[in-house]
C-alpha cells in the first residue's frame, strides 16, 4: 500500500507547466513526505540521489522564501527528478534483499533465513525468539514469556511474597518473614517478653533479655528483684533498696521518726548520730517523687519565747538543707519553726521537755 502511494506521489510531482505558489508549496511538501517515508531504503540503496533530492528541496524552499517563484520551481523540478531516481533505485531487489520475508533487509538481519517472530521481545534483530526469557519453557507454553521461571510453575518465577528469602512454595508463612531455619515463619515468643522461644530459657514466663528470658526471683515479694534487693528475705520499698525502713514510718499524713533528730546544744547543727535516719527520710521522698513535705521545728518552753522560735526555725531549715544535699528537690520541701507553741508533752518534767524538743515531717500532698 505504501509503495503504491509513493508511486502516485512520484507521478504527481512530474506534472509540468506553470504553477501557482500554492501548487509549488504543495509539490514541495509532497517531496518532503516522499523522502521521509522512504528514507531508510534510499539511504541504503541510493544515497547520492537521496542527498541530491534533499538539497534541491532545501534550495526550492529558500528561493520561495526570497519570493523567487520561477527559480523555486526549477529546483522543485530537479528535486522531483532526483527523488524519482532515489525511489525507483531503492526498490531494486539486489539492494533490499529479504530472503526470509520478515521485512528486515538481509544486510541488517542477524537471521536472514529465519523470519522474526515480532512478539515484542528483541524484534529489531530479525531473529525469532521462541524462548524470550531463556528459561527452557517455549513462549507458546510459557505463561510469563518475558520473566524466567521453572517448568513446574509454567515458566513463571516463583514468588517470595514476604521477602524473607524463602520462596512461597517452600514458605510455611508466605506473608510473614521468617528465617530459613524455621521454614519461612517467624520464631514464636509465647510469653511476649521479646526473647524468642528458641533462645528463651523460660518460654512461658516473661523475663528480660539479659536473664535469657527468665524472670528474676523476688523471694520477699516486695517488687525488688533479689539481685538488687539488699534485704531479699525482708520486704521493703524500692527506694530503700528492698529493705524495710528501720528508723521511720510513712503514714498518710506524716513521715514518723522512731528517733529524735539530735542537734548540738542551743544550735542548729545536726549531730552525726541522726544522719542515718535523715538519709532514710531522703530515700523515702525519692521513692515518692510526688510527695511534698513540711519540716517543722519545735522546742520546749524553757528560755525566751523569741529565742526558741528562731532556734526552731533554724533547726527546721538545717534539716531541709540536709535533705536537699541528699538529692531531694528543694521545691518539695518547706520548713517552719513553731518554738514552744505546740507541745506534745508536759514541759514541767525533764522527759516531757525532751519530747517537745523535736523535728516533725508533715506530708502536704503525695
């Protein structure tokens, strides 16, 4: 069909006589179309004629642009003659031989005696490709002709849906990645402790990784593991390393002291014998991070009232400073001195006065 159209164009282009600018433009466009449609064959068989025809077309266009129609017509006529020679010469069988009739000339056909199968795979080389993906399954039987796959899977690749390196056909859990050693399934973790059952020495009891999946023992049941518990057979709070408090007790409203806080006589200097008890108070507050405490200082009634009031304030301040030095947040501690205003015993006796000289820890909130 293309050959007949090209021949018709050649015949038309040889019309002679006077022509209008419109006709000249029409002939030039027809020549350009002819040369474009048959360029490959002309380039191989009649390259000289092709070059001459192309040059004359360019000359004609240039003359038309310069408003010289007569000269332009002369070049069109020459272009038509050269185009005819190029076209006719390119049809010769000696030039464009195609023994296997696949439309690819023998000089570029890598298989000139075997026609190309034109199946969308390497169609430009002129060779048939009966097994595009070279997987040993002929294309006619291959359900995936462009992807290699085994015969048992009809030429299609075997998938690995979860990307774990175990092909779906061998993967017991094709949608969950797992090791080859477990047939493509993830290792179970029955107790959910993050230690896989294969490595877990206690697969039904959750435990930390560092203890190989086993829980740490806690003999006294105080929530402090024996490995961290300084009193593993006596329950005690975590803040006191699992040991019961020896010198204090925590109630809803107070940290109750089992001993007095001792100071140097008539001074706010804490005596070393009270350090251990105050350290327990500090640890108790550390273990209750929301607890806010008011430190109260009290004296007996002997001496001047204002002196006792100032001494009680200084002693309460001194205890507060000591707790802060042990790591308690200052914002969680206030201090106040009441002097002799709030006795708890009879100031008429020596024992009563000793009881009234005291420091108390009142819980504001926790």
